[in-house]
């Protein structure tokens, strides 16, 4: 009986550890409920680094004449337009801060939560100086439904 109990305890602990953390380098960290929240919600910053920074650059300043900036971009004043851009991408002329770009951005394969998180990062991150409000998954859903 004792053996069964300790086996159960060990397997429970292992289950808890493997559910609680995606980060293999910190596997030995004690499990807390906060870990569940942070690991289930997509991080806007991570999504940005993985999906956007290769073109728009880490600080969002883009590349002159090739990739438009997201930092201080007047294009972002229309939130619906910004959400539409991330979902569908675009090809052809686009004017950002008075400068014309004529290039292609592929549609981003992100779900509503991810689009919301990555745009919230773009709108609210101090480095980008956009001073915007967070974008919600509901807003993203509404734009998708309109199409
Ligand atoms: C492969 C390069 C590439 C990637 C990756 C990319 N973009 Fe773009 N993005 C562009 C280009 C090029 C344009 C302008 C498209 C045109 O000329 O029609 C653009 C335009 C935009 C615009 C509108 C103009 C502006 O600068 O405000 C927004 C907003 C935007 N991208 C956000 C994002 C976000 C957020 C991601 C990541 C989820 C992303 N992009 C990923 C290349 C990229």
C-alpha cells in the first residue's frame, strides 16, 4: 500500500511539473497557478519576435523603402485596418507615415488570441511608441467575420 501511495505521489508530481511549464530549462521550479496563466496565454512579445521581427525589425522600425515601420506608424490609428493587415497581409502600394511602400506581406497564420496578443504588443510596447490600447480577441474575431 505504501508503495502504491508513493508511486501515485511521484506520478502526480511529474504530471504537475510537465503541465505547468513549457520551458525545459526551468523544469525544477515549483508549480504555481500563475504558471498556468502565463503558459496558456500567448506572449505578444514572443509572437512578435517569431512572426514579425524578421521584416519589421525587433524595434519595429522596419527597413526604409522595403518594410514599413510599426513603431509610430500612422497606419495603426485604424485598428480594424491593422487587424485586417495581420490576418490577410497585403500586396501592392501602401502608405505609412507619408512614405509609399510597394511590397508583399504574407497573411499571418495566427489564431484570434495570437493576433490580439501580437498587436497588443505592437500597440502598447513602449519601444514602439504607439501609445495604443490593447487589442482583444473579440475585435479580431469581428474583423474576420466581416470578410
Ligand atoms: C515577410 C515580411 C513580413 C512579415 C513576416 C510581416 N510583415 Fe507586416 N508588412 C510587410 C510588408 C512588406 C508590408 C507592406 C505591404 C505592402 O506593401 O502592401 C507590411 C505591412 C504591415 C502593416 C501595415 C503598415 C504599417 O507599417 O503599419 C502592419 C500593421 C503589419 N505589417 C504588421 C505585421 C505584424 C504584426 C506582423 C507579425 C504578426 C507582420 N506584419 C509580419 C512585411 C512583413
